[in-house]
């Protein structure tokens, strides 16, 4: 009953919010309560389901320090994407989530870091890093509390295990786990099976 009620409110919310997004496809559900910002730079595909209490934002500045991206779409979510409760997706340049992607709860994805290099300035007066990206391929599964950091591409049909921290590219057809994430399984196209990888 609660799930059905949340879905109903989510559809109603989309009716109110639709025009704010750069693009908003068909059958989009955004469950309450979404913390979003600068929706005009966000594109949502068809059949997108965003869970409760998510934060999905595009940062155009931090504390008055402007981000310089000129991209019309800075956060693109493809078709048939499910985003779990309490997830946080943050872009200031280029985050792209492919089609048929499933994200569990509490997932974090970002294309930037917060500046810290200048020790003469407090953190509130240091800019966000720029020109980064985060690319999630088609048919990717991301487990609970996993993080995908800036300048990372995850290839199609890959799996990111729960609590993994992805700091470098993940090839297609792989399972990664750990902090930092390492490949623990890979699909063998010849044997047509998943093969464990020795990480020692």
C-alpha cells in the first residue's frame, strides 16, 4: 500500500516538475522527496524510476565560484533506469547513465571533486574540479552503497558490488568489488560463462 501511494505521488510530482527538466520521457516516476537542482541541465529517458529521498543535482557553482561547463545536458539518464532510495548523483559537466541500468539504494555517482589544493584558502572558497565525467554503460547493476568517482567509465553488462568504490574504468562484462574496486569476475565469450579472477 505504501509503495503504491509513493508511486502515485511520484507520478503526480513528475506532472508538476516535467517542464523544469531539459527532457523528461514517458512513464517517469520520482518518489518523494527528491532533492534536485538545476533540472534544466538534466535529461530523463523513458521508464525512469527514481526512489525516495534521492539527491540528483547539477552544480553550476559552489559558494559563488562558477562552474564553466557549456554542455546543454550535464546529467543524462537513459531509458528503463531504476535508481534506489537515498542515492546521490552529482554532476557539473558530464554524467551519463545508459539504458536498462539498476542502481540499489545509497549509490553515489559524481563527475567532480571538491577543491582542496590551496591551503591558504578555506574549503568554502575553493572551486569544484571541472571537465570531469562519469559514464555508466547499458545493462549495468550497481550494488548498495557503491560509489563511482570522477573520470570513470563502466562498460556494458558489468556489475559493481555493494560498498565498492570505483576509481578507474571497468571493462564490459565484468564484476568489480572492494575499495578500490577490482575485477573479481569476467565473462568469457568463448566459454560463455563467468570466470573468477585471482586478485592476489
